[in-house]
C-alpha cells in the first residue's frame, strides 16, 4: 500500500475518479486543501469524503505552505498528485521540492500559462494560430488590427472557456480586454496575469487527444470529438469518443500532439491536447498538463474498459502505462446548459433513464435554485452519459435523453 496525497482537485470528474481509484487500489489517501467545504456545495459534483483517510488544511496556492504541511509526512509519503487546472503549478513545484515523483515544474508552467505555451510551440514549429500577447486593452486592440478580424481574445491563465470571446472590431477587443482586467482573481482566489492573448480565429471541428506521457514517451488513450456552442462564446456542450477520423488525419493529429508536448518539455503526466481541424490542416489550440475534465476520463473508462486515472496513479508509483487497449465501444456525454432563472420544477428524468444506452443522468439543481445564463463550462444544470457500438450511437442516445429533460424556470 502506498500513501498518496492529492493537492485539491477539480469538480468535473477526473479528480474524484482518481481519488476513488487510489482507494480501490488499497492506498492511503490524504487530501490537501484550503477549504474542504468548497467540494460539498450544491450545483456541482461533490467529493465523497468517505474516501479520504486524512485531510490536511493549508494554503494550497502557496508551494511554501504546501511543502511545510507535507514535510512531516516524509518519509512515507509516496506521491503528491494534482489533477485540477488551478493547482497544477503549485502541485508540481511542491512535489519537486519534497523529492517526490511528478511533473517538471517548468513544463507545467509552460502548459498552464498560454503565452509561454504559444511562444514555445511557435519556436518549435508546431502549427498554431497567429497570436500576440498584450498587457493592456489598448495594446490588445492594436495587435488585433495588425493581425486582422475576426480574432479570439482570452486570458492566458484561466480555464473552462472563461473569458474567451470572438471579436470583430478593435472596440470589441478593447472592451474584452477591460473585462479581463476587471477579473483580478480566479475561482480559487489566485491572482490572474494581466496578459491578454489575441489570436487568429480558427474555423473547423474541435477535437482533443487524451494522453499519458512517461519517461518522455507519449501513449494515446483516445481522440475526443468536442461539441461547442457557436461563436461568440465557446463553452462546451458535450463530448464523444473515439472520434471517427481519417487514418492519415489521425496520424497528423498525433504528431502535432507529440511535437507540442516536446516543445514545452513535457516528459511525465496526463495530457488533454485540443486541436482545431481547419481547412489548412490541424492546428493546436492548447496543451493541458492534466487529465481531461468534463467526465471525459469516465468516458475513456467506459470505452476502453480501463480507468485512465488508475493508470496515472500507477505512473506516479513507477509503472509505465503499457496496458492501453483499443476502444471496445463508443461513449458520450451531453451537458444541460443553464438558461438562467429560478428553477420551478424538473421533469423527464425517468424518460431520460429509459433511453437505450444511457448510463448516467445527473442534475446539479432542484426547485428553488437560481441559475445564471451560460457563459462558460461551469454554467450547467447537469449531464447525461451514454454508450453505444460507436461514438455516433452513444452521442445520439445521450442527446435524446438530454432533450427529454425539462427544467421549468421563472424569471428572477
């Protein structure tokens, strides 16, 4: 039995799945957090605290305090794992200073901060959109005029499609820049960079490649088809895997993924790499140095009959991820977007469960809850997952089930 500490987690599935996988394997699980109550709030997936052997409270945004809190557990602590977007840098730095296995802090920083990632990939010749990095709304507008419209304006260090906007004029770019500068801290109370990323708008379907990298060798779990709302927003409404790609196109996407990981020096850890399939070929949107959120790890488990978070834990304990089978079936998830208003009633749950292939129907809300209109990946009512002979069938089942759920609202 090993002793594994998890430094915070996301609330979109993969972190909770990793904790459960560690517990199933018989390991001792310590959860390191600044606020355990944040994981028990309504309106999201909730942490099963019965899976935790210990909870260590500390300021997890500060590696100095994380190291001080965990050093008394040495020797005997075997791994410190961070799954969620917000604590990847803190987790990598803390593990490195504690002498524990894990991700190289510089590569995690290069993945997490999009301006660093763009520069590294440009230097390595990875196909990416044209881009510019600005520090003020005025600089962003000037860069957009030089680059051309339409363009994408977004923060360099947020996540969940927050703050991503399609702009058609210098005024819109400046307006978005002012908005981004008005948001000084993210949802985990971390100070945000003032840098603004202005980049070419890429047209085409979006996919993501789910990977595990060990000792510099990258293995592919699957390619995911991503469903997003039309511009000007870009939040995601569902996922299906494995994506049905032409073999030559799939090879090209894999090559770009490996080149991008190499460009940032990423030699260990999970990866969630997003590409756009443009008329000029695949181009990188971004590298994420973590497992996919949005229950994609659950979809991988259902499609492959292997739990990717279990493989990741084994990697931290010294075992390479050599047992990755081909997908046995398709799996999909469809989210229920939040339309905004006060929930009066929820109907159709039984109808959704009755759709062949449907496996999960999960709602975060109930009567009396007040919902904001959707702007990013956090604004959801719940989700439906399904499996089928392939991803098309799985997605059709999940879509049908989601469409049978009616959330009655009244204006606030």
